[in-house]
C-alpha cells in the first residue's frame, strides 16, 4: 500500500475515533481491528508512556513491563520533543488517566 494511502486511512481512523463518544464501542472496535498480540503491545506501550510521564526509571519500566530498553529509549526521546504528541495527550487528559498500574 502506498504511503499516502496509509496516511489517509490513518487520518480517517483517527478522525472517527476522536468523534466517537462510546468508549466500549471503541475498545470493541480495537479488539476487532487488532490481533490479541497487537492489542497487548499497544496497551503495554501506553503503560510505557504513562511510566515515562511519571519519570519512572527506564530499567524499572523494562523489568515491570518486559519491554526492551530500545523501545523505552524511543519513547523517552519522543517524550522529550518540544511538541511531543505523548506530552500533549497526557497533559490534555491527565485527570482521567489511571497511573496506578
């Protein structure tokens, strides 16, 4: 598939998810769209982003989540960017995010 088509489809998917107010429908949709392994991977990556936000040491994150230091370093670099989407999303929804995991 061409890159432009992928981006168009990803944009369309983001728009649909952003306008859907039904959390249960979105979760069911994601479970249909993704394999169980993909869903687990995305959930673990979100947990990684939350741990980085809390300034949890990278080695502790690796041990707790079973994620390679390479993935954690990538996430950490993203978090350090001035206009990081990670930071923008967490800042916007911080009051609704469960950081207790």
